[in-house]
C-alpha cells in the first residue's frame, strides 16, 4: 500500500480476512483492495460479507488474485467485486484502477432522476428505489443501470459498457463476460423490472422502454 500512500491515499491494512471485516465495520472505507488469498477468511468470503452488510454494501471493491483462470475472475465478480487485478501487476496499474473506480463512484451532481415504471435512479443522490423502497446496488451495478436507463430503447454493446462502466478503452483489456455477470446480478436484484433488460444476441443489452 506504500504506492497508494505516496499518491495521497490514506490506507488501513489487515493481515487476514477476519481483521479486514472488523476494520471495515469500524471505519467504513471509500474503497477496498482485497487479496483473494487471505488467511482465516478468504477474499471471496470477505467480499461476500461486505456486500451482505448494509453498512458496506456499496463500498467499491478491487480484488487482487494470483489466479489468472477466467473462472476465478468470474467467481470474484459474482460475489460482488467491482474490478480485479491479476498478479503480478505494476503499482501504477493498481493506483490507476483505484483512481478510476473512485471517480466512477463519486459522480458529479446532476439534478435529475431516471425512471422506468416503479424503478427510479437519482443521479445526484446516487440512490435507486424500486416500488418506493431503497434498492442496495454495488457501484458497478449502479453505473450499469445508469447507462441502460440513460439510453433506454437503444442497444449498448458490451464494448461500450466496458468503456463507460469499467473505464477500459479496448474490449480485449478485460473479459467481456464481466458485463454478462453484472447484468445477471442486476436483473436478479430488479425482480420483474429486470426482465426489461433485454439481451441483443452477439451485440449487447437494451433497457426496454415498455
């Protein structure tokens, strides 16, 4: 974390998963850099518990893993990680990923609410409600929903979503499956409204206006 501190970030560290969970509960962080291979409680379980806790459910999470197989990355995304970095990686890459994720989760205030039936997304307050009740979404899920609602009726390619939500200039910089995993989780949280996120075969996704 020395490189992050040199860039002006204040960091708290934990030597194992149990300690990490205690730290996050004691002082809710702006972002978590989470190693998959943690002792006591592994990174996947820590991520799952952070997402399941009301106090930390929206905290951005970057997962570090020495495993390069696609299945490991997908499992990390399934349990709620917003991004992942495969070891070995350069300190500059990690700092860049942290900055990019924080920018996307701290949007500039916009005085508007995007809505579709019982679903409403307040851009300025960064809040989503469904049938009038708050809907807890991860930062990536919020950004995906924002992009889909903003372009309701139009097809958004996976490449566009990777660029808009993850900040990757080229689709080959990250698995396109990443988009599919997050769309599936978003649909599940939206219930019946999730059916309005239509898959356009071999292209991408569209939020149906009706």
